[in-house]
C-alpha cells in the first residue's frame, strides 16, 4: 500500500464528513487507489464486499 492511501485511511472522520451516497454522517472511509469514498453505516454494509474486492482500505468507526 502506498503512503498516500495509508495517510488518508488514518485521518479521523469529522462531523463535517458526509456519506457520498446519501449525505448522512460518514461512519467509514474507503480508500481506493484513485481516491476515497465516505459511507454511512448503512451504505458501507451494502457496498463492503465490492469495495474490499476492489482493494479498498476501510477505516472509521463502522469499518
């Protein structure tokens, strides 16, 4: 894993971070080779398997 992905994965989520699918409070970050996505708990559960298959690094309280 490269340094940039590691750094993104360890940056704490804040109250301003919102789910990229529904704008609810973000509970997890998925760091992919070309960027990051933020998810609420519901959308993380719905998309966890494909994210992991794509090589995402998951971080956050719901990860």
